[in-house]
C-alpha cells in the first residue's frame, strides 16, 4: 500500500465524515466527560481490543481528530465555551463579529492528511453513496474531493 498526502479543507473533511457515517450526523463527544473527548482513551481501547479496529472506524476517528484540531486552532472551542456561559444574555454585536471571524478562519483552514490506498478507497466509496441531491447542490466540492482521492 502506498500512502500519499492530501490537503483537505474543514468543509471537505466534514463532508467526508458525513459520507463515511452513512449520512448520519456525527455525535460529538460529551465535553463533561474526558473519557469521550480524550484520544488517549481511544488508544488504550485499541490496545485492549487486541490492536484490531475496523479500518472505517479508525479513519472516522482520524478525520474527527483533524476536525477537532481545526476547531481548536481557529478558536471555535473557546468561543463556544464563552457563549455557553453567556447563554442567558443576548448575543452582542461583538460576539457576532467574533463568530464571523472564527467562521472565516475555519473556512480557510486546511491540513494535510496521509492516506493509503485502502483509506482512499473507503472515502471514494463513501462519496459515491451520497444522495444525488448532494451532487446537484455541491458539484464542485464533490468533484474536487473525488479528484483528490484518485491521485
């Protein structure tokens, strides 16, 4: 198997995860539970399970880690934590501008992910299973993703 690096944007990783999960929304980890949010637990779980984990599940975890990285780097986690504390108050114009700024940073965020042939195949198959409406509503994004996965 040959591994090569592919550059993905935040929205592309989100779409790939959506496709991998069969169109179901991903369940975000409970912020109150370190057990669910901590990647160390995932590693220990893999060790206890004999080191065998479904390649699809492993890919989902890998992509989720990159999404989490994007939210941290762009400042979305901090902003969301502050917004939860101020939930009783109305959203100020300053908060709105902060959200817009973070969303712009998130739209521009990208990372390089090393994928082997098997992972590319899993992602390509997942994209092909997306409903036809996704091809109609976002043809460029899906075309770019398919092109990135074929290289």
